[in-house]
C-alpha cells in the first residue's frame, strides 16, 4: 500500500510541476501536460487504488494553489472549478478533485490511467452538460466514499508524521518538536471539522 501511495504522490508531483511550468509560459511543459497519460490510481491487482488516487489528487492540486495558503478556491481551479466544487463551499477538496479525475477516466476505460483523449472528452462533456457531469461526479464521490477516505488518509499521514517527531532527533529542540506535533494535531482536527462541514452542506443542498 505504501508503494502505491508513493507512486501516487510522485505522479501528482510530476503533473503539478508540469502545470506550474506551463503556467509560466513553458510551451514544452504545456505540450507534455496536454498529451501525457496520467497514472493516478492504477494497481497491479487490476482495481484502481483509492489511496493512490488520493495521494495523486493531493499533490496535483498544489499546482493550483496560487496564493500558497494550502486551500484551492474555485477561482484558482479555473473554468471548471465551480463544477468540481460539489458541495459549493468555494473550495476544491482532495476528494472532489479525485472524483473529477475519476469522472474523466470514466469517459474511457476506468483503469486508473487517465489518457489525454479521456481528459479532453470528459471536459468537453462537462461544458456541454454541466448538470449531468456534476451528478456523475457526485455519484463517484458518494459511491466510493471519497470524503471519508480522504479524511482517513490525512489522519494516517499526520499520525505517521507525529510518530516520526516522537523519535529522538538531535536536530530538533524539544520546543520545536512540540510545536510541530501540535500543528499536526491541529491539522487532524481541522480535517475532521472540514469533513463534518462538507457533509452538512451536502445534506442541506439535498433538502
């Protein structure tokens, strides 16, 4: 599982770097990004790996974080941002981004590898019928329980980092170590709160 997660992070980082270079006017990076296949969740076992997909989604979103505050708002996400923001909270979550990626993949063979043709086909369909696209993304989000799995993924990641800080490290003072552990614990509580708020917003929209 760790190997798949690391693969997802590496692929997300690759895509984010290409996107950042393309945004700076690098034509070669833009061409590579447009034509590349993205292995966001493939699994040797055949079934797409949600954990790998979440790792990919989290890393790839960093390319859109223009103000560096760790939150991707719909404006930063571009023309499709408001469609991907399924709970209408003005932000694109890791889970929503993965639902969008899976929606793109579903336009062809849903195998965890996203081709350039699948991306182009899905994005064209989104613009032609945004309501249907949102419904399909919502089904993927709910059907795979992506918000809860994203929360669990983040808690595991932060818990692993806390364990690492608890190991003896001569390069960190005791105060620094406590501050970093406190920040990680704060991150966990923030994610839990985000998950609760996201579910409340979705339930309100259904009524």
